[in-house]
C-alpha cells in the first residue's frame, strides 16, 4: 500500500494528523507548543530545507530537538 496524500508530502500529512487533528480529537483547541529543531544536527546535515520535515518524521531521533516551546 502506498500513502500519497492529495496535498503535501506524506510527512506533512502525518505531522498534521498527529498534531493538529490529534489535538482536536482530544478536545484541545490547538496542537500546543512549537518544536525547535537543531538544524546543525549531523542527522540533518545533508538534508535540503524542502525535505526537512520528511527527514525529521521518518528518520530523525529525539536528539534533533533543541527544545519545545509551550503554548
């Protein structure tokens, strides 16, 4: 089975479903805070900006997160 959303990349769709729609399903007004990513992390070093979310969702570990800013 191939997952090809009608809009955006699979990573964008999964991020949206897991954060925004997940929060709504739980009764929250929004997804919460923001995640600050260490763009200089070795795991992201060779990733073009247009593929950054894909790399984070499908291949990066928690060590790429610099901090989480609460809402």
